[in-house]
């Protein structure tokens, strides 16, 4: 008999850590007919190349030949394009990553064929199907990463992306509570009958990485836990999501997608960034900061703050009214020189091709900037000698050496 579908309540605390990189994401790609046995996860950690870091651009809007190429021009990797637009991005020299998620699915999609199909792939707690933590769309359910059938479908999904010419995958959401720390009690066959949801998800991600890299060793795998802190809470032991990710997204870093008072989250972001760089410096090369900026001043500040910590930075372009600001960002600044500055009102660091001053406080601060091309919000001007400035809160002065 078909099981009655009921919703299970979710933990609000995890919602604060969870990201929503799916904002404006395109519809899932139909699966190809390719199938096969689930490969064994790669036990060795993913490593970031020593080549210059890529510049990522999120673009979920339809491809517009008059708008899109110019908007993503500084980037060399575009995330979110539909399969029929992959060749267009390749034609202008861009790599393309497909948006995928294995956390939730809606009926009539590659991972969930119907509501009746939940019995095969849905996560169950007390024999009740679980709605995804975000609550939208209303008919979006948490998938069981331990389901044998779900593993097979994910492999087909990944193979379909490879066949479509994608150069990597952006895997949104990871896996959240309550299911992350519970065992699915559904009647479908499980890969490991005792595995908690979080550990089962990591096993699934390892299989995804194996398939992707076996066919294209240079393919990029980026995961999005929302806040990377969640990756240390999702499951105990090893391997971890860090091990299987080439890059990890920190979504809403500093500037959240919300409007109003919730938009600015810099006090928390800066404090946690200092902690991360100090405690786990080996993770810094894998981190990509996604800030929902709404002006050139915000984009400049977020980029400068990210550079202070040695983070890669990007923005969600062309979606939800956030604008397209990558062309206003001096990505030629280069790598940082010397140690991370001490935490304080002004964060100052020297780079290969310039200097950065970030006012991380809530009050105006005086700074003296060197000669060079000064970028101050929307202002760009050449200064011939050291110059005194007063930086307003949430403002950055970037000086490029001539």
C-alpha cells in the first residue's frame, strides 16, 4: 500500500547554518540512460591545484548573448547554466559547472519520479517522510543518501552531467538535521543499515567524486553547506566532506540574501573567519566566499575582506536583483604577502600588486593609503603620493600599484 505522506518538523538551529545556493537554480537535467554499479569512494582527500585560483561566477538566469558574456567576463568558471548553454560558455573560454543537490528533490524530477517513489528514495523518521529544512517548495522532500536505488540514480545524474559537457559539479546544501544524525527507518534497501544520514551522505559524495574524476581528472567538485562550520557537525570520523571537495562554498558570507537588518552579517563573518584561518589554515585554499552584494561599495568591501583572509570570492550574478559586479573587482590584486593582520577596526594587508584597507568596525576610521590607483567604492582615481582618508563603516580602500 502507498504510505501516507506526513511532514516531520525540522530543527531551526540548523536552518541558520544552512545555505540556499539553489536560489534561482535551473531545472534539473533529465537523466541519461547510462547506469551501472555504484563505484567505491576515493579515500584520498581532494587537493586544490597550485595553479592560480579560478574565478567563479554564479549565473542562474537565462543566457543572453548581449548581457551574459559581459557580466561573467572576469570569471573562468560559470556555475548554474542549463545544459543547452554549456557550449555557449565554452565558446567564450569558460568552464561550466552544473548545479546539483542530493539533499532534497521534488516529484517528477531525476531523483524522485513521484510521491509514490518516496518509498524507494525518501528519508523516513518514525516511518514518516521528511520535508526539506527550507520549507520550499512545499513538495520538496529529503532524500535518503543511504538508499541503494538513490545511489544508482545519483550516478545516472552525474553521468548525465558529464555527457552534457559540464566541467564539474556544484553540489548544493550537503545534508542537515534531523536526518543527518538519525538512521532512515524506511523499508527500502540501504547501503549500510546502521549509517546515520550525515555519514551516508559523505559516502554518496565520495562516489560522486570517483565517477566525476575517473572521467575527467580536472573536473571541479564544489560543495555548499551554507556555513562551512556545519561540515564539522554533520558527521563524526573520516573521511569528511572537506576530503571529497575541491572547493567549499561559504554562502551569504558577510552579506546575506536577506534585505533589511539581516543583510549585514559582517561582525559574525569576520570573527568566524579569523577563527577558521587560525585553527584550520589548511582549509583556506578550498574556501569560496559567496556574498549577496547589492552595490559596488558592498562588492568591493566583500572582495577586500575576503582577500584579507586569503579567501576566494564571488557574487551571485543576475539573480534576485543582486546585480552584476564582477567587472568592478580588481582580481589582479594577487596573493597576500606576510601574515594575517590582527583583528581590529582596520584590517590592512599588502598583496603582490597592491594594498587593502578594510574598515571592519561600525565607526569611521582614518587610514593612510600609498600611491597608486585607488578604488574606493564606485570611485577610481590615481593618487601620486600617500594620502590620508577617512574610511566609513563597511568600506574598503583598495590601492593597485602602478
